[in-house]
């Protein structure tokens, strides 16, 4: 009777192990899919940046493009730009130092910075 019990338990363990391996393969596949489809490509980043800029209440959303200058084309003053940088930091879980923030003149600059910036420990 003991050997039958051991055989059944061994069979169940193998079945559970196989299901675990299959599940882990699916999870791994989903992670790859998410990484390639949500936020890792330049197009997704630029779309998120433009969407965030369009939500800013002091900006005419129709004027927002990838190359629209925050100051010249969108008429943002320095305080507005600081608020926008803070929104980018929160949205992308990054920290943008002041010396880099001053160089971000348009959505394309922001997207390029986000893709090249080291990721935060918290994300």
C-alpha cells in the first residue's frame, strides 16, 4: 500500500511540476510581449509623452507634436516646464536632474531622455 501511495504522490508531483513549468513559460512569454508592446519602444514612449503634454491644462492640445518646442510653440514658462518634468518623472518612474531637465525642449527630447535614462530602483 505504501508503494502505491508513493507512486501516486510521485505522479502528482510530476504533474504539478509540469503545470508549473508550463505556467512559467506562459508568464515568461507574457512578460516578453508586454515589454515589446507597452512602453519599451520609442513609439510607445513618445505617444505617452505627447498624451501627458496634451493633458497639461495650460496647453492647446492641438499644438502638441513630437517636435513642438515647450517654450516657443506651446508658450510654457519655466514654472510650467518644472510641473511638466515632474509629471514625466511620475509617469515613467524616473528622476530627471535639473541639468537634464533644462535641455528637454520638446516631446522628442523627453522620449529620448526617458529611453536612455537609468530606471529607478522602485520601478
